[in-house]
C-alpha cells in the first residue's frame, strides 16, 4: 500500500488522476463513492464506537483514521484526515461541533467538550504574491495523551502535546505543550494548577 502511494505521488499524471477520483475540483470533501464504498474497508472502528448521524467525516483512504472501542464522535463534529492521520483512542469522546484536523493522536478516556478546535494544519502566508489559500500547508502532529479534558470553545494549535490527565479550561488557546497533571487556562493558555504528589492536592502555580 505504501509503495503504491509513493508511486502515485511521484508521477504527476497519476497524482492528478487520483486526486480527481477522490474529490471534485474546488471541493475538499471526499466524493460520496469514496465515503460509502472505500473508507469502510480502509479505516478501522472499534467495537461499541459511535459516529453520530450529523457528524461530518471528511476522510480519505490515503491517510489513517482509527476510532477506538466505545469512543464517540458527536453530531456536527468535523473529522478531517486530508493532511495527516487521525487516531482517537478507546472510550474517548469528541463533543458536539468539534473540529479535529490531522495529524493528531488522541489517547484513551479523553473528553473534548463542545466546539473544540484541534488542528495539526497551518496555512503558509509568507508569499505576498499568492493567496494564502494557494500556499503550501505546514503540518505538525498534535498529541493528546490519556485522560485529558478539553473545555468548550478551546483551540489546540499544531504541534502541541497535552500531557496525561491534564485539563484545558474553557475558551483557552493552547500554543505550547501542557505538562501531565496540570490545569491550563487563558489566551495563550498558561499553567494555573498542578497536582502535587507529596501533598496529594491540586495546587496553584
């Protein structure tokens, strides 16, 4: 499979044909035939997992999508693996209206509240002679470790790692890594509490 991908990418005519088969020009969403007849055989979903009827799954077969056991993607969420793999661990929930753009790895027992945006994608803007929409994108993987809780309306930027059992306060914009067992809040988000293993308490920083 990987050798076929490399072959297609290395031959411009093949790449153009493959792109046309995957999605219509000026429409970044995969064609209906790809969503209905290709993706179910390529992407993996664990037992008991749920993808709600009104979620939007913009999934392409050339990148990975994985949904773990008993994980849930709620209505009006958008999941996109067009520029990088999307992996969501067991018992995790992607809340109503969230946007998740790869490359991103979400661990187990993670909670995305409503309207969280987590995008491993950034648009280039440096060339002032081209529209930003025509410039090359840059991708940096987001890592959300196990047991993380991300509050409503938060933004997780490309390349960030959220450590195990950390909490992101509602409305935060996370631009830097978050240590495990920490609570961050604000724009840009900063650590406001950490768990102290000696006192066994969450303490203000």
